[in-house]
C-alpha cells in the first residue's frame, strides 16, 4: 500500500533489500520463489541493477567454483532460475554462454517476473529500527532520487550494498554507514585481489625493474613478513605461497597468484607496521634446480656458450637479463651475462641460483579500489550469525555479500559468498517465527 504526494512516497514492504547486486538479487529471488505473498523491494542507487555482475570474470562471470563452500546450494539456485552452466577441469563455473551480461539480465528478469520491485536511481539517506533495539519490530528507510524522496517501512532489512572495490560500479562503501547506524562495528576496509606496486620499479639505476614490464612467466610467489605481531624483527616469516602466472607491469607485480597474496598483506598502523614490513620472494624456476642445470651445462657446454644464452633457455630474455644484473652484485662479477658457462665459479652459480629461486621485491603500495576485485574488511563477523548473516545486535537485519568482513581468493569464491549469503538471509526470513 502506498500514499503519494508531490515530494514523498510512503509505503510498506515485508522485506527491503539495499543493493541490486549478486547477493541482493539472489535474496529477492529466493524470497519470492518460496513465498509469493511476501512483498519485496530492492533499492539500487545505480540507474541499472547488477552493474558489477556484468564486469565479473572479464565479462564472462565466473559464478562459482566446484570447491566453494555451498557449491551444491548455489548450483541448485541457478538451476531453479534456468541458468545453464559449464564447469572446467579447474573447478571454475561459468554461464554456458560465458556472458556476464546475460547472467545479469537473467537475474534481474527472474526477480521482476517473481514480483520483486526494483527501484533504481535511489540512494538511502537514513535507516533506523523502531522499538527496542533488541526486539526491532520494523525498519524505516528514507531514500532520495531526482524525483523526490521515499519512505519505506519493512519487517526485514537486508543490506547487500557490497564493499568498496570497483567504485565505478557503484560500490563506494555506503553500506558501512548504514550498518553503523544499527550499532555495528566496521573492520577497516582495504582493497585486495589487486596488483602491487614495488620500489624496485622507479629506482632509476641499472637494476630498475621497469625492464620487466609487459612480461608474464610461471613461477611461485611467497609473501614474507619481517616483523611479528608485536612489531619486532623476525627472520622472514612466510605468510603465503602460491604457484601461478606472475605478471610484471610498469609499476610492479600482478597476476592471480599476486592477487591472492594481497589478502594476507594486513598490517596495523597503530603498532607502527606498514607495507614495508613485507617482501615478495619469487621462484622463477619452481619445476627445477637452476644450480643442477648450470652444472650440467658446464659439463656439456658448447664452445663460447655464454651464461646469458643458457639462462634464456629457462627464463624469458628480459627476466634472464634482470636476474643476471642482480646476481652480478652478489657474485662481485660485472660480466656474468657474457661469461662462458664453463668459466662460472661456485660463487657465480650460487649468486644466480639465489636470484632465480629467490628474486625479491619490496611492496610500496597496493593498487587502489578501482583495480581491486574485492574488499577485505567490513561489518565484523563477531556481530553476525555465521550461517544467515543475521545481525546479533538488531533482529530482522541481515548483512550479506562483501559488506561483511569476508573475502576469498580468485576463482569464483567471492561471487559464491554473495549468492550463498543472499540465499541464507532469505531462508532465515522464510523460516523465522514472525514469518510463520
């Protein structure tokens, strides 16, 4: 029911969802599919819903992963709305068309066909719960758009606003303020699944790593932290290790294994910590031992065979050149690249091995929100039901998706969290005592 005047619209809905992204649309569909009598309204500040979904997976939409938590429930949900999928050997699941835009349109269509109302171009200006905060009986949200204002009251409220990653898609952290208004605390949000800028780029000397820009190679990355939780120096505690494609850029490091590494680059400024406490160690020949390889080449070397030529059979030319420049300092030999393999000393080989299996970079900053794929931080999990995302502070309130302090590695896991938490909130509402 609604009452209209020239400036304000006042209406009621059983459930209001803030955010027409992955978790918000999943929650709306699940609610209406299981109880068509429930009135559901989605408030979306963008002019079109699901903008971020359209960009996921480089436009292909990696909707989940066979190894993700809740995989079976997620696949059941997509089967129920008619999405045909394909699963690759590595566990990645995509729409069969591999079109993120098609997946987004299907979700929007199903939500609207089932009777959920999507209000676009509307921003939440205030939100509160009526009655005692321990026993909220209803929520009141005020929104504003170019046409005026709107007040909506509801029995349930789902905050599915997302984090701060990808602000060009509308995820600018609005949900944190709304969650705080209900008494929730926020773990400081930081960008993750993002490239890393390193000080080796821009050193403006012969070892400037800009020569690596534009090169990709398979290798292993390890994140090393040189301080403990008390801020004291330690001997390189290893926090993370993963093998995959390393991408060297004009400013530092990128690639999926680097993205996954950034989830572990947390530090506490109050303890004097910074990104300078970390180092990224790379193994550029993880499938072999460069020392054994060089010693074997020494035994079977061709006449005049140079070290640089030998190393280029293992590493790409610019990487081999950079490694040898770094090794020169350790070996105290400025001509390693031109040195014949047969003339390499044990010290030379050891220096080369240290660089091939332990080439190290020093982070200066993480690329910002525009390039981040996910947000680390958000509403504290200590204040939420671990299964439903229900608020332990305000009954009837649910925090879903990336707004909560959950983040996952690349490969469909973050979208899986969005679908699963949206579905979980809907199930909690459908089985609640007040709904029964």
